[in-house]
C-alpha cells in the first residue's frame, strides 16, 4: 500500500507543479520535524502528500477543533493527534513518552500554529524534542520555487533562545525568515 500511495503522491505533486528533496542523510527514525510556512490549507495538503511520497509515518499535531465527524476519521487515519490549546497541561510529557515507548516516531508540526501572520512562533516543538532527547529537523515548503526542501537538523541544547537563533539561521540561509519577533518573549519559556 505504501508504494501505491507514494506513486499517488508523486503524481499529485507533478500535477501541482511541485518538486521535492529526497530524505536527507541526517534523517533519523525519531525526530521532531518543523515546517514553515503555514499560509494556507494547501500547505497541509502538500505536507501530507510529501509524507506519502517519502513513506514517512509521521504524526501531526492538529487543533482539536478539527476533530469532528467525519473529518476526525480522516485526520486520525493520516496520523493526526488532537491538541487542545486551552488545556496544554502535561502534553509535552505525554508526547515525549511516545518517543520513549516506540522504535520509530516522527512528530511533524508547524510552529506558527496558525495560517495568519504572526510575530511569534510556538515553542512546544523545542520542549518536546528536548524532553524526548530527539533532534529537530527543519523543513521548508518553498512556495517561490514550488519545492519541498529539507534544510538541516539541530539537537536541542540547554537554551531555547540559542536554539531558536540556530533554527533562524538555517531557514535564513535558504531565504526564509521565520517569525521570531522579540527574543525576550522566549526567555520565560521553560
């Protein structure tokens, strides 16, 4: 089934006029994959399509509001995990536990957390990766070139701000500015 869905994904990408990078040599079976930008629902379609192309069994964090019937059936089938932003208590620990109990676990998410313009990204991805002791892999949906790109990988260190600056440099080197805003706002994040 995987190769059939991969074929379908490649066909859809060709139809949309998109190309993609193959999985990078730094790919690992356990990681948090972050993607930018998140400007439209088509970004999600392209991301899900690429997961089929690359035969990546990733789990996606999706706002719990989207989990209504019949959409919930489709989202769960695609590997979505509902997130209730109003009740975040213990979520980082729960997801980190998933990394510890599985041989393979890819968590994919968009730190912007919204399709609207934002001046600050959400940093739960860093907390999850740090707690689970897994790398953060940076991914870009390059709309200007119509190409899905893998950009680099970092291991979370002791300081969120330092790691955000490293991630910013990775994206900036490929011409994309992630919305970090004022770095002081991240000093409160544990």
